């Protein structure tokens, strides 16, 4: 096996830095070294579509566009319960019919969940505006848009902007499917070969377990990239997004991913998946 580091890109969010801390710092015995680039998930989605980097954290929503070149790893990603994106407004109970909604990406899982919710709740939603997720709450607060679809730690901080939760996309998803909410995935190039892919998955699992076993070891890495986030918020963020599905997707995790992408394809939001598209070597 070559000793060249794997080129990987993931976000600076606490869940990603927590998961990859041990692996990125050479504390997983026998693991391939990583050359890490930090980028927001909308950027990494584009990287995956262009075939850049060996390993990437991406939205599950982008999988139908990249699975010819990349394989979905069965670990390292973000799924869960009670962790879905929120639709926020300045006024409680606002009607979004004909209104402008800011979203972090039109190829994000958050956007797919929003469209599936809106098909039931707000069939006449207005213009969709894409902007970086950290700009969305200020834009709603300042009246630049009528509503915002938010992700990440915004679940814990939106009240600071005087905003109201209109709807929780995760609650809608869980109520209608009974499945966990699929958010972010780890993918790796199929050209690395089955042996490298399996070794990478084992290394990611080991990195997750190392972080769980000694969370204080990862704290400097987490906080160095947490964009001035309060440590208590970072801990809540990790507690919500790093869970049993991060260690292994398992039957429910794969069912959630297939369910999301099948429903989205039926609505014409993404291309349909092939029958073996999610299979791991």
C-alpha cells in the first residue's frame, strides 16, 4: 500500500473535527495519513461532483450525482434523531406562501427535507435564495429574506437573533417515515480499491471510538476550528450529531438514506439511485 496521505476535506464543525481528530493526528494505529482541507459542505459537495479529493464529507443529497466515482462509507457521517434542519422566521406562525426562503444549498440534505416538508405544508413557497449557512439567520433577522433554512449549531442559537421556529424538518421526516434523519455522509473514491476503502472505514470507526473514550483529547482541535463557538454549544453539537450511526450506519441508517433519496427522486429533486449504488466494497 502506498504511504501517500489521503486528500480529505471536511467541515470545521465540531462533529467533524471530533470524529476525525485521532485519525488526522496519527493516533489510529496502522491508519493511512490524512492531508486535511477544511471547507463548508456546499464546497465539498462541489468538490465531489468534480471528482476532487480522495475522501469528502458531503450532503446525502449529493450522492445520486457522485456514486459512480465515490463509495459511501458506512461510518463517520451524521444521521440522528431530533437533529433536523429548522425553518426560521421573524414572526411566529408566518405563512411562507409566495415568500423568499434562504437555504444553505440546493444540493443539501436540508434542502431535500425542506422540499419534502413544503410539498405537504406550503405548496406555494416562493423564491429560494442560496447563501452560506452562517449568513442566513442575520438575513432573516434583518428582513433580507422572509425565512431561512438553518443547520448545525443554529438549532441552539436562533433565539439570540430574535427568530422563531416555524417548523422542524426532522420532526416531519421522523413522523412520516419513522427513520433517523440523514444529513452528512463520508465518501471515498472507488479507485482507491476495496482494500483501502475497508481500511479507511475501520480507521474512521477507530477514530470515532477514540474520541468517545477520551473526549478531552479532541477538545483543542474542536475548539480551534469552531469559529468562536461557545464550548457548551460545541458539546451539544457533538452530542447531537455524533451517535451510534456515526460508528456504523446499520440497517436503520441505510434505510434512512435510501428512503430520503427515493422520495426525493419521486418528487423529481434528484436522479434515481441504482439498486446497488449504496453498496460498500
